[in-house]
């Protein structure tokens, strides 16, 4: 049985509890003119520079391998129950107002401070990389790909790939907040979330592949990724990283000890060249 005060790494080694001081980047907005703020920003940039040092100058499969080693290091499994509590209480509530937005439509609900509140508000946990395709073991509780989702919409999404719907069979939300289930241009059933979160989802899935492609958790499959890939690369470009997504990345690092490189360095997506990789 797992101790609540400790975590386990990929090799099953017991790790010390995660220190909440591992955060390398300040998340409090800093006054642009303050000298202290400038120093803090410089220090944060230096920390990130060190974190990604081994990736410097690399590209293609070599860069993917370097990023894999970087993000595997220090990653601790918080356990699925605790990870979800931390998602609903910290990671998904960056502004700390106890309100959380649905990943599919952006609809805000609250007050939510833990899993129980979230469930009562109609949310459960969306695995953007489906559990049936390898979000198992440490990957099941990896907050870089977990998001709060409306329970009913999450059932509709199921394990379908994300994609652009050309003919909807079901939808929820309206206007720019609409999410849809339907067929894509290839005739495959896909799920399309509202636009403002498409890049976030794409970068989370590219993180997941980079993190787990080598260790391949039970049931690991790239079926969705291969179907999604061109769409995900388009979504990554169309919905660039914003301050909220950067703050979420900081919060996830604080909880589980690793970062999403494609949030810190969006240019790594092109440098890896996912569409040129031999994804199996
Ligand atoms: Ca909030
Ligand atoms: Ca976004």
C-alpha cells in the first residue's frame, strides 16, 4: 500500500515527498518596472535555461530523446486520487477563486476545492490521452494531460481522437464555446473542444507521447495520436501558449516535479518535427 507522504518513480523506487519549493518560475505577476521583478524574471529564465540545457542545439528524434530524459527526471507519481484533488484545487484554479472551467466548453463552475465538490458540480477527470490507450500507472495521474471536464460531455468524447468536426452529430455550448462530436474530413468520428483550449490539448498530448513513448505504460497505443497529428500541429499553431497555460505548467511542476517542454518552448514542436517521426 502506498504511503500518502511518499511517491514512487518509474522503477518502483520510493521517493521522498515532493517539496513544494521545486517551482522554478514565479507565478505571481510581477511589476514590469521593479528591479526586484527583473532579477526574479532573470533567475527564472536562468532556471529554465538550465532545465532545458541538455536539449540545446538538438532537433528531430535526438531532441525528442533529450526532452524525454529531461521530463522523466524528477517526475513523481502522486497517485491518482491525490493528483485529481490537486488538479481541482490547485492546477485548474490558477487564479485561486475556487471556480473551475470545463475543458470542453470553458463553462465556469464553483465553488470547487476538491474532487467531491467537482463531482457535485458535474465535473470529472478528462484524460486527453485515453486511459484505454496507455494513461495507466504513473501516466494515469500525470497532470500535464488531465483536465476537468463536464461529466456528460466527457461520456460523449469517450476515447475518440480529438479533431476538427465537419459534420456534427452532437454538440454542447454555443458560439465560440461550442464543443462537438461528429465526423472529420476523413469520415472518422472525432471530438472537437472549443477553440481557446485546442492548443493546450495538443501540447498536452505531444508531452504525453514524449514522456511515455519509451517506457510504454500498459495498453500504450498511438492510435489517436497518429490520427490526430496533423490536426494537433495545426491547433498548436492556431492557439499559442498564453500566461494562463504557463502558470498551469508551473503549478503542475510544483505538484509532480516536471514540466511540459512544449509550453515553455513552443518552437520545440517544429524542431522535433513530429510529422516526420516514425511513430509506432
Ligand atoms: Ca478559478
Ligand atoms: Ca489556449
